C-alpha cells in the first residue's frame, strides 16, 4: 500500500487522501452527502448498491454483521478528506477504504464524464500512538473547514474568532456537530463510545477543539 504500515485490530489510525493534482473530489452538495452515506453503508462486508433516492434514508437502515472499522471522527473538504478509524477486524481499514473510494470515484467519474483515478494515490495512514497526539488530532481534523474562510489561519492566526466558531457550528460535512450534541441522521456514522475519555460533555469537546484557534502552525496538515 506504499505506507510502510500494518493495521492491527483495536488500534487507531489517521487516514486521509486528496484528489489527484489536488483537484476537487466534492463538487456539489450531493457529492458530499453521498460520500457521508458511503461512510455508513460501506462499513460492512455486505455489498450495497447506493441509489440517489436511497441516500435520504440510508442512515435509518441496519448494517449487516460486524462493522469493518469504527469511525471516530471525519471531515470532508473540497479536495481531500480526513478520517480517524479503529481497525475492527483484520483487513478492515483496507477493505473499507477500497469500498468507499472506489464507489466515490465511479460515481464522480460518471457524473462528470471523466475516466481514470480521482485520488492522487493509495490512501495515507498514520498510527495514533499516544493520547496527546490523539487529542490534538481530534481538534486538527475538525478545524480543517476554517481554511475555507481563512486559508492562512494556521500560519498567521485567526482574524475573526466569532466567525470561525460560527462557521464550524454550521459545517455539516464533519463529525464536529455530532460531538457537540447536535441530533441528526448522520450521528450513526461515528462510534463515540470508543473515543478515549478526553471529553466529559459536549461543551468540553467544543472548548478543547476551538482553543486551538488561538495557535498558528500546527505540526501536521494535508
């Protein structure tokens, strides 16, 4: 897989990828919503055909058997995505990622009249080896959308903290709202029960994430 990393059941990993030549992989609301549906429906061994009419109700369906992975957090951006996953069965992450990215590429190419690879390479992954990095990563993943309104905030800092927090509160393509206690169908994508007990209540989570807005130049980005 070109990562020099072996996945082990019970371990956590930061998994990410972006479009080839940094191109957009989500061009409209439907692309985002369909990818979210894939995160849920592909997390099983059973083959599922996802139709446009089925996206609305997919989160109310029951998956077959044991999930391939536990999804801890996620964030979709115009040209890349981030996931924090725990391997649940041997080979689970690799199979899950193959199913999701293949299904999205086929959909994207058909809708846009193109052929070939959509993502720049096989997905990338990094083992999460300690709680300090884990806690930072939860914040890092959820703060990615701020780049859409303040592209240089990580280098120069936030210009408008109120605007940044408000933007996060309305960004629906990440698990931020789920951890903030917002009830929505997409809640079923993630498994909060396996997240280490960093946050006792939603407000603890929100404060922990947004306090990173006070810092520039975090140590990792895609």
